[in-house]
C-alpha cells in the first residue's frame, strides 16, 4: 500500500495505491474515485472486535455506523479519499504498519 497526500493543507485528498489482495477501510462517503476493478463493500467491522458495538461507538463519536471496504484484486489499483470537511489529512502508522487517516483538527 502506498499513500500520497495531495493538495495539502486546504483541500487534502489521499491517493492510495493498493497491491493485489490488500484491503483499505474508510468511513462511508470518504471515497471520491477508485479504479474500475476495485471490489467495494460495506461493513460494520474494523479489524478484530468492532461489529455493532464498534459501529455504535463510531456513531456516538460523530462518524458513520458503516465502513467502506476496498479490496484490490491486482497491483496498482487506486482509491482516492477525502474528508467530509475542507482541511488537512495526516497519516498515522501503527506498529502493525496499518495506516490510518485522520483530519488534522481531530488530533
């Protein structure tokens, strides 16, 4: 997975290039464009746990109950993401190298 942030800081968007078999989870409504061979679906889960309770927690925090999942069947597919409101994006990398996006004002 390769992430490139464009048009920072005012109207940031993320161009995410996926390798074969990789999956990206994003808030519902964050996708602005994607390659035609990307498999898109909707889920309540974010990794282990999550489910309905995780979705309710997201709703209480002002996020969507559902998450969009994008899976790439081949190398080089792209998903373009943007926040709901105008602003900058940050990339957080966890120890498991699971990148997460967050708007700068949510830090």
